[in-house]
C-alpha cells in the first residue's frame, strides 16, 4: 500500500519540484493515520459498546469508519456525541501537565522511539513514537495514550511488570540520556557492552526496554553509582569501551 502510494506521488509530481523527503514523510504520516484509524475502530468493534464507538468518534470524527460507528451506536440504542473536540488527536493530553508530556517524550526517546524532539507538544513525531510503542506492547496502535498507558510510560515500566529492583528514574536522568541522542547502533553497542560484563539486557536490539534499564541500573550499582537505569555521557563511554 505504501509502495503504491509513493509511486503515485512520484508520478504525479514534476521531478524538478519534488522534495522526496517531504513526499516520503507525508505518505508515512498518511499511512500511520490510516493505521491508527483502523486500529481504533477495530478496538471499538471488539468492545461493541456505545461508549467504545463514541470514543472512536471522538478520536476520528471524520475517520474512514465514522459512518459505520454512528450507525452501530444507533443500533445499540444511543446517539452520537453532540460535539467533537477541536483537536481530537490530542484528547489524551488534556489531563497531563507540560512536564508530564516532556517526561513521556523523554521516556519514549530513552526506549528508542524517537519523538523528533522533546518540547511538551505531541506532534506527528510523538504520535508516531507512541504508535510504535503501542505496537510493540500489543496495544491498539492509535498514537493516542490512554490514562493507563501514560502512567505506564511515566513510571518507566516499559510495558512490563515492575520488579522490586526496577529503577525509579527521575526526569533529570531520563532527560540527560535523551540529550545524548543515541542512535540504534549506539544503543546496541551499550547492550553488547553490558552483556559482555555479565549484565543481561534480554537482547541486543537497540531498544532500551525494561531488561536494558534493569541491566544499566545493576551495572551502576555494581560500580557505586546512582542506579537510575539511565546513562550519562561518561557511563556510555565506559560501556562501549572494550
């Protein structure tokens, strides 16, 4: 689907006017939005309640399945929401402070899901990161957080049950690591360094999940450092050194 859309975009746009980065980025955003729409409606269908379909319509008032959702609400004996929020994709930020939104972005970056910056605003980059985070945890890939999911990220649990030894990171520690701007290969190098030293990260995949966070914290404790589960620049240099 994405390949066909890309080919069509390239064909319809004069070569001299094309910015391939913009074309690819636009297609990717459109594809993600379609997937989010589909996943949200599938979630509503699974519950098959008026509340579930109304939640879908609040998120996607003009979505591909909006007509079906309204029809199903009528069949279930209820009306559709009287009004839709002005910015439905941001309904999950209403109860969050700016500092909490910043922390969520930093946590996502720390887990390897780039938000394209941490500014407290949930733009397309953050939505994409949330969607990927949800996908990897078998949640509906909506790009919008439920209250439970927001709390999960804020706690730094990474989608798995917390263990007694799991670190409770501070905003400062997560932010400092995010500022390092570690790429996928750099994260893999860190995981490999921890594994070589006997600290199991539960895989060398370039994604800092709970296994990696626990391994970092254990390594920090073993080296008489604060066990935050997040790296400083000096710690990163030590871990990738052979």
